[in-house]
C-alpha cells in the first residue's frame, strides 16, 4: 500500500506570477481550436443545448483556458446562466480550470463552491490554479480537503504543485515533492519531470534543466515533444551546440522535425549556439512558416550581424501575408544596430506604426538610442530620448551612456548616469562605467566620490576590483562581471 505523503512547510516566493502549465496539451483535431476564438461570430454561436453539449462545451472551455482569454470564458459562463443551466461535473471542472488559468482564482472558487458534483479533476484544477499563483498554503489546504472528501490525490494533483513550485522559482522544493511522491508509491510521469525541467529553464537555471533531464532518463521516463522544446530552449540559453545537436537527432528519430514549433526551437537554438548556417538550413526546410518561426530566424540573423539578409527575409514575410509584430522590429533594429545602418533603422522605426500598425515599445526606443549613440550621434540620441512618449527606462539611458563612453562625451554621460543611478541604484556596472570615464578625463576625485557613493548605497564594489574585470552591455543594461558572476544576476 502506498504510504501517505507528508509535506513539509515550504516557503512562499516573494513574487508570484501566473503561469499556464508547460504541459498543457494541444487540442485534438476534433476539439475547438483557438481559431474559433478569433472568429467574427459570437462565441455563444458555438454553444447550443443538446444531449452532447456537456462534453462539447467542456472542450470549448478547455480551449479558452489554454488561450488565456478571460472574456471568452466569461461569455461561455454567461451562456449557462442565461439558459438556466447548472454546470455538471465536466463543464463545472472546465469553468474552474478556465478561471484558474486566467488568474481569477476568486471566480474559480465561486464556481467550485456552487458545484453539486465535484470529481477529482475539479479539485486538481483548483489546486493547480493556486499553486501556479504561488499560493502554496491554500493549495495544500485543498489537498487535505480532498482527502477529507475521500478523494485520494493522484499524480495529476501532485503535478499541479510541482509545476507551481518550479514555475515560481522553487525548483528545489519541486524536486523535494517529486521525490516524496516517489517514496510514497506514486510514479512521477513525463508531465512531472517536464514541469520541473521547464521551471528551471524559466528561472534561467539551464544547467539544472539538464540535471533533471538526466534523472528523468534514469527513472525510465521517455521525454515528450514538450520536454524536448524546453531542453532546446535551455541549449539556446547555454549556447550548448553539441547538446542541441543531440536533441535534433532525437527530434528526427521521433519524427518531430515536421512540427513547425520544433523547427522554430531548432532555428533559435542553432543561432544562439553560434551555428547560423545550421539555423538557416533548418529554416529553409520548414513548410508553412509562421510568424514565430520567421521571427526566430530574423533574430538569429540580427544577432550575427546579417542585416541585409534580415531585410530580405522581412520583405519575403510581408509579401507572403505575415503581419510583423514587435519582435520582428526588435530583430530588424538590432540587425541595423550591429552594422551601423542608421538610415535603414530610421525607416523601420518610422514605418512600424504608420505602415504596419505596431506601436514602438521601450525596447525599440532603446535600440534606436543605442544605434545613434554608438555611431556618434549623441545629441540626436538625447533628443530621441526626450521625445519618447513614455518615460525613458534604464535601457535607453544605458544605451546613451555606452555611446558617451565610446566617444568620450562627459556631459551627456553624467546626465545619463544620474537617471541610471535613480532607476538602477544597485547596478554596479553603471557606476563603474562612469568611474572609467572620469578616469579617462583625469577626474580622479569624481571617480573616488562615486566609489564612496557606491559604498554608501550598499552597492557591491567588490573590494580589490581592477579594470581587468569585464563590463559589457546588452540590449537592456550594463553588466559587471567579477569571477564570472554578473552584478545583476542576469547572467551566470
């Protein structure tokens, strides 16, 4: 007999975010697909009262839940209320699941409380909803309540908790729970392991993703398509080309390579791992390229400085009927920045909203500032920042400071630094970049004052640092590396 699982008190993370479980299955061919949700007809047109309506409406609600569309889900719920229909176990569970996945746990609880019949799936949906929201105490209370109602938690119940812990950055607690259910006689399945792997990847702990994958294989659990997609993302994060090639071979053996989503992940992995040729080869074989796939290739070309190829691909996308989005233009502006193509970048930026209906974001503004500043157009970069409709963020000011450091413009650098010290008071790289500029201008007193200011603010100045340390800047901010560790924990 399986022994009872006694869970320890586990900490609640400081920041909670709502995540849809990484193992959400794709709708079957007979299910309602997200395309229905984009139809011009009202969603209620898909609903009708009939003998098979319970199963049909539950499937529709499941599709709505996976799309994250609260408005559509509420419309379905209102249909029940207007027709005086009481949700049964199937539709009631689907409503609870929909509200939970859309982040409305209060409404999920109200539906749950009003159900005359609740099955194990109903309880599991509510447990998973609270776990994904980081409300672990409430999730565990529900597990105990299940037992009082003579329902034994199953592997799906525990998977909801494992996913919640993992996706909220608590991979160690997720692993602890997985080992506990194993010792209690509950066999973790591919969803259990994939949730754990996905959570580590989401937190940027790519190495742990592979550690958990090894344990999964030792446990005799075969990876799924979703597992492979997560691992490809981890390979991209680590720029691990050899491991990525192994996963590519796995995709070929499983005949996954025909899936556009797999090809997209492979393009992204190869580009980030430094093999643009392989990325282009995979991309060239994709049938029915969608926007996500094209954006992955565009981003790869941009990172590798292939601005002209990126422009050609963009025009091919447009001619084929694909409407660009913000990611598309981030890639194009990044490509222009890498090759110093100021005129072309201005054309893309000006056309974003006017021609393509894409509103520029802070990231797009930062790309333009970075390009202008690096090319020496510092006054133009400053004017661009001042004209921004929203308050400029650290990425724009950091881009300006980079350009000022390159071209030795102390006045504008000080202006940018003042904003950065306010926006990122604990990012040591901003201070160090400014101190370096003071040193170049023989302003040693000012450099020393900044050093004391860092100490007063509790910024880690790393006693004994020297200018052999690495300071670099990505699309968002400066990063200060000491002994391989980034000052803001964005890298390694």
